[in-house]
């Protein structure tokens, strides 16, 4: 059956790049303006899978996306670490001396600040996202305007890359997750899980929970606290756990649910390292 993949953004975006690298160019890509629309598409079974950025090695976690996963009851079925590489692209036939303006997502402009500082005559303008700028330049034949976007955006919109890999930090990764409405059959035993636990408001509860995980050889690759809105001064924790022994993990979840608070398993899947 043909895969229907929901992404935030348009063709040429980093979400689009992840989708085709994971599911192939034959997959049908459904594009949406917001992450919530992606979550809704998966929940309503309009899409088989949703692709969603969840954290960046420089900027940190994308907190609202944790809430979307929880609120729509979606399951994390996999992950993908994408090395973020920014390209300086224009309509073909121009030189960098011809460019007076560069547009991109604010984060992309920030990540390329060192490169752009070499060209003070080029005005920096915040825009919606990386691929949208590339598309606009192509469709409107905008000369003198550059986009900072992905290599695939240059390919799709027939732009020329004047300078490649202009990001200041070369080891910049974004972690994307794949979302399904339900858990999917696994071709290998999971060695990573994402959970949400609302810990009882008792002194030392978090420390005891983490010690419990450590005693069962579970490694925390991520822990993120979010306030419980309806319960002032209580917090839910989104935790990513990596483990070698599935039985140890299963036992850890049993005890966590029985002794520490409300537990929700958001997904069990295979770990991919950046």
C-alpha cells in the first residue's frame, strides 16, 4: 500500500528531505502549514505517518510538539537524525556580488551568521521557512535575492547553489520522529522508548525514579519537564530511554506505573544515533 506521509512545510523543506530519505520518492507527501495539522492528519488517518522535528542539537527541544503527540494520543514509531546543511542559492547566472538581500527562516539565518558577516552589503530578512523562499525566488524570478535552504530545495526549484555548507556549526543535527496513530509491528526488538510520566508530588520522587531506571541499566538520552496546567507546581516528564535488554525496560515500566505516578508509553522503536 502506498505510504501517505504528512509533513510540516513544502517540498524542499528539511521535513520533506527526511520523508523521502526514509520512505522513498514514491511515497505521497502531504504538506501542511503547522505541526498540529500534521498531528490531526495522522489522528484522522488521512496520513499513514507524520514526520515531526522534536529537537535540535543547538536550539534544544521543540516543546509544543511534545504536547501534540500527547494530546492526539499518537505513537512514536521511529526517529531520524538529519545533519542540517545550509546552502546559499540564487537564480542561475548570478554572482554573489549581485546579491543585495538574503531571506530564510530566522534560525537558518542565525546558524549562518558567520558566513553572512563576510557580506555586510547583503540585507538579512526573516521569512516563513527555508524552502518557501527558494520557491518564491524561482516562481517570481527574483534577481538579487538569495535563499538559505537545503540542497534538495535548490534541486526542486532549479536554483543555483553559490556556496555550500555555510552553517557556522558543522555538527548541527535535528532529530525527527515518525508518528503513527497506533504502534506498528516491529522487525527488530526495540532498544529505545519515549515515555511521559507525571510523578507524584513527593520529595525525592524524581531522584528515586531515575535511580530505579539506572539500576535496571536504562540510559536517559533525554528528559524534558513540562508543567501540568491543571495542577500547579506539578510536572510531567517526557523521557527518552535507551536500553539493551527489553525485559529490564519492561520491568522498569511496570514499577514506574505502580509506584511513581501516571505513565504513558509514547512509543517503542529502534535507536538511531546522530
